[in-house]
C-alpha cells in the first residue's frame, strides 16, 4: 500500500524489544489520534491546528510508527492562514476511514467549516482539500458507511457537545440533512463511529482534556437511544485524562485503543491500551484503567525497531516529513536548491516571531535532547533576525543573529528577557539548545562548532494554542522584506 518513494521520518518510543511495550508509544505531540486498519497495515492521523498539515503515519504493530505522507501542505479557504492569524484554528481532530478502495480524511476548522480529502495511497497524493460544508462552530467529524450502503457523519460543536449525526452522500461530499442530536454529555466531543455485533458504537471523550475519561455509547439504531458506559479513566494511575482516540480491531481478533494524554509542555502523547469485550462493551486498559507496560499486539509482521528520525542534512530535493510550516508556507521564499545542500530561508517583514512567515518547525520528541544547527549569514540584510527558536504558546524563546546596519550580533530572548551577545565577523555560526523539560532548557552559540557558550537564561516553555512546544528555524525582517540565511544542517539527538 505504501510503495510511493517518500522521505520518511520514523519514531520508536514504546517498543521494549522483548514482545512488550511501554506507554507512551509515541512520546510526542500527536493529539486526537485516529487510526484505520487495512489488512495488516495501520494508518494514523492527528490534529495539527495551524501547523501544515495533517501527517499520515504508518505502523505494522501499533507501537512503531513512521510518517509516510501529509494530507495537505496549505489551507486556501481563508486568508488567516497566510497572515499568521490562525493560531489554534486549522485542523481539529481529523478522522481517517477506508471505504471501497479509497482513504478518506475529514476535519473541521472551527471558524470555516467541514473539509475532506481522499487518496488511493495513504502516502499520497491526496486530493485538494474539499469543502463539504461552510459552517462555523463544528469540531471532530467522523464519517461512517453502513452495511446497507447508507453513509453518515457524526460531529460535535466547539465547546464540546452535543453529538450530532447527519446523513452523508455515498461519495462523502455532501450532507443530506440538518443533523440529529443523539447525545448531550459533559464536554462530549471527539466522535468516532463503529459497528459490531449489530450495535452502533459512539466512542467519545468526556470531561475535558486534562481531567476527563473515555465514554462509549451503544445502540441498535445509529440515531439512538444510546446506552452509556465509562470504559477508561485515571483510577489509581497517574495517567490524567486518558481519552480521545481510536478503537482498532486486528485480524487476530484482538482489539486495541490508542488515545492521548495531555502532559503539558510536550503536548499530547499517545498511549496504547488493550481492549476486552465484556457483554458487548469494550473495556479498555486493565479493568478500565490505563496500563504502563503490556504485551505487544498479536500481529504477524515483525517490525524493525527504530529510533526517532528528526535530523536533516538538507541534501535532498524534499524536506523530511517531520518538518511542518507555521501557517501556510511562502513557497517562493524558501529553497533547497538556491544554495545546494542548504535550506535557504528568505526574510519577510514581521513585528515578531509569532508573525514571522517562513518559520519551519517540528515536534519535540520526549523531554530531553540536544539540537544543533549550522547557519550561514553572508546574505543577511539590515533588520533581519534569523536562527533557532522554540514555539511555545505566546512566549518568545529564540537565539539568532540580528543584522544592525553593517554589523551582525548574536542575541537571544528567553522567558521574555533579551540578552545581547557578541558582534561576529564570520559568515557561519552554530546554535545549540539542550532540552530538559523537567529542568532548564538553555541556548548556546559557537563560532567554531567546537566551543559553545551559553547565552541568556532558561527558556520558558509551555504548551499553547492547543499544541505542545516545538522547535523551529526562522528568518524575518523588522524593517522590510529582504535578506536570506542558509542552514547547512539540523541535528537532533533525542535522549
């Protein structure tokens, strides 16, 4: 199914290598995961909000995952995605389904509407994003094709509830009615629709991201009335808000549930829970509480363990799939060929880093690591700022070169405090950050890639706009458009 030649990014966290795994299986910000199984392959999508766009991950065992594609590279239906004004908007809680040989991904943007895209191969290409319904205030859609050929779409509304079911055209492109409210609960959202043994199941989170639980509703009719059961909650564990995810049935007959946990600065990490069916109810984890270590799913395929692949030498014709632009990219202002072997970022005018277009980001992987980049500054222009940054809510945390007139200076902002470093005369500078989300995360610079000097105080990292903190490469100009920097490589050592 994934024969397309793509530059993948592989992730392993939970595989213990002896037939067991530990949670989280994905220790990075993959919020609101949804998964579909096709034969012995599993494909996952997640929320990305204002970051472009929805990644598609592949696995053979639900533990080891590889990014293989992306549903879209930009959102064209509203100018806010071009003007850096869409923080916390964008794709909310997508759903992925496989029907009649085609993959479908649906998502809502909270202010614009309901959207979908299709593909024959989950690695792509995906069709241009299609607007199913122009509407405000919808979230978390899920399509469902029934055995009799009828199609439906469930969703909730911003503010979490109620759960609404619509009839959907067979091709998935049109809603056929105004919808029917089937459930009103306590912050009920994240609708996933399944059918098993004659029951329709709505698998939904309730109670809020940080403190909620997983609820399952069941009925003999898709419109209800629905019975209710809480099937996963914190209990005696320290796994807060274990909910919002995907129920998966294996060819072996086993059932599993992947959900997220909000861990603060890092974002929402993914856990894998075994599922036991008791009287046609899916009881998750161990007696309804999340597990920490468990045996791996019963699959036929041996899957090679892999460490997170996050570095990039920028010597390919494509960016690695771990990279995502902050808002829509300006494709004629960045290049991998302007200076071969480098990522070139031109500077567009902006007041600050939150308004800076041409900012390329990727997720942090776990709580500890070290990132080093090499940046060439010979083509910088007066007023330009470029370097290495954390995107962490509204806080500015970056280290970079600032061009003032004919001179270049190293400066940093950490926790809102600006620190001035030395003037530099060389054309190349190296930046480093040592990440410790449980302690201090700090910036360093070097002019010889040998001796690194710490600059500024501890970074103030936190989640924000529904996303965890992430790392980024940036370039903008506070005077006018102009200037360019070239990144030779980005190396991320995950601890």
